[in-house]
C-alpha cells in the first residue's frame, strides 16, 4: 500500500512537470524572460527527478541475493539523494547563472502576457500535484508536527515530491512578481533577480533533501516509540531476565532489521529458549509489520557487557519485571 501511494504521488508529479516544462520553454524562448527560463529548467529537473525516483523504487523492489542478502531497499535512498544533488547542481546552478547573466545584461521581457498565462496555468497544475503529495504525507504524519514528521519519515519519495512542488510554487510566485515588477517599474533587471531568487530557493530545498536522505542512506534506525515497543515485546516474554542490546535499521520504508541481545534465565531449558525466541519475533512483527527480519542473540549480560563497545548506541540492560 505504501509503495502504491508513493507511485501515485510520483506519477502525478511526472505528468504535471513534463507538460509544464515544455510550455515554459516555449514561453521563455518567445519572450526572452530569464525567470521563465529558470522555471523551465526547474520543471525539467523535476521531471527527471520523478523518473529517477520511479527507477529507485524499481531497483529497491528487487529480491535479496547472496551479494545483497538484505535486499536492495537502500537503492531508493540512494536515488533520492541523487535527486537532491540534481536539484542543487542543475536546477539551482543553472537558475543562478541565468539570473546573473540577465542582471549583467538586462533587456525587457517581450509579450509578457504569455508568461502570465503560462505561470498562472503552472500554479494551478503544480498546486494540484502538491495537494496529492500533501494528502499522502498527511496520512503518515500522525500526531507529529510537520517538521518532525518530515524528519522522521522513512519514505523519501513522498516528502521529496512535496518539497519539490513547494519549491516550484514559490518559484512560480517569484517569477510572476519579478516579471510584473520589472514591467511596472521599467526595471528589466528584476527579471534576473527573480531568476536568482528561484535558484536560491532550489538550493535551500536541495540542501534540506540531501540532509534527510543521507541520514536514511547511512543507516537510520526506527523511531523512539517503535524502539520502546520492541523493548516491551522482548522483556515481556517469560524467561527473559534483561535486554542487553537493541539495534534497528531501515533498509527501506517498509523494510526494517531488528537485532536483539537477550539474557535468559539459565534455569529454563534450551527448547524453552527457542520457543521464546519465536514468540518474541512473532509479537514484534505483529505490532510492526514493517519489521522484515529479527535476529536474536541469547547471551549472558556480563559476557555481553565485556564484548560490546563503550560507544554502542542503545546498549545497556533493561531488566524484565
């Protein structure tokens, strides 16, 4: 279900941006507007980004192999990071260069009404795509505030499209203001300034997306409330004395690895330990369907304490009641 939702958002953005990009290029060529050319570049980059996200989803869906025993889920995070780089390097870079060139050699925008018509239609189309992405993201937000929800999101496809379209709407407004003020004040240099501002908006968007994607790509764990739930499921099992260590990692939005080290009561037989391991795994997966693998180690707490590194995260004992 989550993958279908992600694809719905991407397909909506792909269709909208492809049509808008072609229209903007035609308008930029006909009117000579730097701000419109920046917007055309922006929409073209966004179109390519959606194709890369779809490619990332396809690559991530491949089954595990001996060379990639945990599957290929991290491919999605890699391609989302590539998208952020393209927004910065191509979208922001070319828009800033276009703006600087227009500021250096300003010239009036011709047939500005064409730009207004194209920008107005683009705002409608981009707004529609933004609403689709917003609704999908809101379903996963829960009770968190927006910034925390984005920071905690494990699905880069939805928040990438949401931020791309937010930047696109801001860019459209800036482009329209730049062209309008340039005409009203007879200052064609403002068209170049608008292009420069669009580039800066894209640069900030790209930096934020890159930061979020690199965290996922380098091995982000589950949310604190999920970790607490997994702890509770483990220590609730009869025969468990304490939780030595809990490690988690997202290999994809719906693909989580859980590794547990538990200290069992030495008096219970080995067969009972095996049953407890099975019970704990079932309880964790029932509560959290995104958990695809659970690895459990039975180890004495003192032995575990001697072997673990002092800087291991989420280590330490939790005694069962």
